[in-house]
């Protein structure tokens, strides 16, 4: 598998979980957040939030930096943009296939000479 395919797989795996999507949304809205801040807004423990953050970090969707004793997380948009582009390209390919099938079906129907 290519590096881009690996990245897309990691992003889709990370986004498959609703808690991780909510964490990502919250960090994006706030601009940055700590695990403690996120745990206060979610129905999961701080330890669970930390595990979700680690997976989001491995997927490249967030990055962190130290601010004193706290670790702050910020969203990285590049992997999301690459995944969105892949989805757009995939949708366009399917649209082209379906349009071709439609043209073939219409040509077959017109060629049958069957008037109803």
C-alpha cells in the first residue's frame, strides 16, 4: 500500500469513532484544548480521552505541544484535506461509471426499436 493510502486508512479509522470525531470537532472549534478540557465536555474519562487523542495523533489529525505542565492539542488539516480529496476523486469515478452504464442502457433501449 502507498504512503498516501496508509494515511487515508489511518484517517478513516480515526474518524470511524464518534467520540474521536467529537474530540476533533471540539479541538477545531476551540483552536486548541487539553485532555482535561475535553474530558469535562465528554461522557468519558480523561484516560479515555488521552487514548483517543493518541490515535488521532497517530493518524496525523492533531498535533500537540507543551505549555508548562499541560499538553495542548491542535488540529492538523492536511490529512483531512487529502482524505476529502480522495473521497471526491472516488465519487467522481463512480459518477463516471454510472453515467457510462446509463448511456449503454439508453443506447440498448433505443436500439431495441421497442415502441410502447
